[in-house]
C-alpha cells in the first residue's frame, strides 16, 4: 500500500509540475489568451497558483511576455509539499 500511495503522490506532483511549467512557458512567450487551449490552461491552473499570488511581482520583458513568479513559487511549494508528504507516508507505513 505504501508504494501505491507514494507512486500516486509522485504522479500527481509530476502532472502538476508539467501543467505549471506549460503555463510558465506560455506566459514567457506571451501566448494569446484568445486561443482556447491557452485560455483553458490558464483557467485550469489559476486556482493552483492563487495561494502564491502576491509573494513576488512579475518580471516583464520587451514584447508582452513576463515571468510569473507565482507560478515558480507554486512549482517549488507543491514540490516541497509532495516531498514532505512522501516522508510522512514513509513514517506512517514503516514496515
């Protein structure tokens, strides 16, 4: 059971990281939010980065692209949370 839970946590964390990385790249490249795929990805990930908004200000580049630091903070935060969860699971299900 322990291995299944750890695998689930790792899989979900990897999925979160991929989706947030896509958001970060699209924001850097100033992808048009009029495109359905981009708009869908932004709305899918908005709730994931909401707790991290306002920690850092975005860094804007020439053109319309910008580095969304809240997405970077979310990636780090969720990665750390997954690490802690795996460690807690290993303590709870120690054989």
